[in-house]
C-alpha cells in the first residue's frame, strides 16, 4: 500500500504493509532518487538475504 502526502510542505511517499502498519516507510524525492539509482544493489541484497533464510 502506497500513499502520497506531505511533510513540512514537501511531497513524500509512505509505504505500508497494510492499513494498520505501525511502522510505515516514508521518504521524499532525494531518497526516492537514491533508491532508483541503487535499485539493482537493493534487489541483490534482498536475494542474498532471502537465500540465507
């Protein structure tokens, strides 16, 4: 579940597991750019960690 909002007048995205998620993940444009620039490393990290489980 993804919601768009504002924090201190700046746009943010908030990602939640579900509507009742107590610990949502929120970020603005700068962090969104960093995520996109490093998406392949993030995918690799997830794959490596899932293989350990």
